[in-house]
C-alpha cells in the first residue's frame, strides 16, 4: 500500500503534524508514503519532530517512476521561498498544487490514497483560485466525482463514535435551504450507509437531521423538513436503506453517541461539525466519500497561531492515516465488488 501525504499550507502546522504522526505510526506496518510538499520544510520538520525518520526520508520521487523506499518526497515542481509569513498566498497556491499532484498520482500512477494536511481557503483564493471552496470539492471536481459527500468521524474518551455525513458543505448559511434538495439528501444518506459497510460495521443505521428547529414541527417552523427531507428519507427506506428522519438535531447526536445510530446525516456544515468536534476535537477525521480512491484529512485547520512552536497535536493526522489504511485494507480483503 502506498499513500500520498500532502503537507498543506507549510506556514501552518501541516509539516509538524505529518512528521509527528509518521513517527508514531512507523514500524506498525509496511505502508509506503510519498510526501507532496516543500522539501526544505519537510526535512526541517523531520529533524525537529521525527529525527529517526530524517535519514530514511531524503529520497526524492519523480512522479511516474517506480516506488521503492518506504518514505519518499516530491515537490511536484513547486519550491517555496524560505521565511514566508503565515497565510502567504504562495503557500496557499503550493498547497493546492500538491493536492492536485497527489490526487493525480492516485488516479494515474498507482497510489492507493491521499491524506491532505490543512490549507487555508483565504490564502488559496488570494493566490488566484477564485472559485476554490475546499479540498473536498476540489478533489471531487478533479476526479469527475459527481456523487460525493464529506463525512467527519471520531470518538470520545469512552470510545463512543460519531460519524457525520453532510448534505451541504462549504456554503453560506443563507444559501443552505435552497441547496437542501432530494438528490443531495439521498446522496448523503446512501454514502453514509455505504461508509458504514466500508468500515465493517455490522449495522448501517442512519439518522437524518431536520433542517429547522425540532425538525420543523410538522411544518410550523419551516416546510423543508415536511416537504423535502421526509419524503426523501421515506423513499430511501422503501429502497432498503436503514434510515430514520428527519429528527430534531438537538437530540439526534446524543442518540447516535449512545449507539442508536451508526451514522448521522446533517443538513449543513456547522450542524454536523459542532457536535463532532465537541466529542472528538483531537482525533476527528474528514473522509471524502464517493471518490475513486480514499481521501482523508485531519479535522482541524492550519493553526497559524501555534505554527513553529512544536506544540501541535498530531492525533487527528494520525487518525486520518489510520482510517485510510484501514479502509483500503478492508476493501482489498473484500475483493472486487
């Protein structure tokens, strides 16, 4: 198995959490890694945070060539100036370039999956990528994936899991109601159920959040739940998916954490991410469902305020790598679908 690791915005904590996570995981299996990012910063990060890997890692990989060492790197033709300020637009542009290169390596050159370190949307847009809304949407568009969804998952200190798929992702709140349409709802429900299978869960029970308070109170607090979400859920249930909803979001997440549901479908970004991060702030993972390869990412940002201080927690990056390897191994064991 070979995984691509992108360093994200190198003026943030991406290189640090990647190095620390690899040091924790090294020796547990024979996974190969190709790091897509700035060579200078990657070597510096290894020297500081994973010195045992430093000598193993100084092996360049030319895209298209054979893979032999277990830890290689490529800058994919982009080298950055030293001493960039946090959020510099050139770092944002480079981060997106490495995401593209790593994704294409998965599509065309046999890499099995990609784990993307955080980048900053604002710095990417300032670099000239005006339509950029997030890595999830960017990779889906690059791969031609029309049926995709963002799932966030993690566990609390009692090992109780939340798995949350989103109907809409990076939209202004005022744009959400118009985007809550049957095809998008059904896509999130189907992919959430399929994700439970990919994770090897014995049950794939999905709970669907309502959009409005109390799931609309039968139409008294908005018609979307009654007119759009409920009929879509009913059709999915009729088609054999174990799904319930719409349910009031203020109780659904508690019920999911207690084990009543294996996955939750949230209607918009913060409806799903706020409870997920409350439960699993340090170990949460972003998993893009529906791609032709596995893509995961730590569920945190660039953290410019602590970059370079050596205090970044790599748990989310470690969880992202573990999830990718687990999903790929399980898919290989299952064989062709």
